[in-house]
């Protein structure tokens, strides 16, 4: 069975569906018994959703901000 450190390292791959079936099963087994890793996973999901929502708002509702960011990136090259 995986330990907490291993699960935390695999968490992103697991959420993106990039783990093999045996690894997914090991992670799910660990999550069944470890509330700390369940909490970590919930926070990771929340962070990903929040970042996606903010990115969507930035790119669709604030074109001036996007232009400023793009210009700053060009200036830093």
C-alpha cells in the first residue's frame, strides 16, 4: 500500500487520469483509510477548480488585463 508521501506525489496524475489501474487502486485504497490525504485531495481539487475559474474569467472578461500580462511577458524575454 502507498504511504501519504507517495499519494501526495501522485495526486495530480491521479486527478488527471494519468495513473495506471494498479496505481489508481492503491491510491483509492489509501484514501479510504487516510482522512489527511482525503483532505489534501479535496484541497487540491478546490485549488484546481478555483484556478480554472479565475483563468476563464481573466481570459474572457478582462481583455485589458490579458494584454498587460502578455506585454509584461514579452518585455521579460
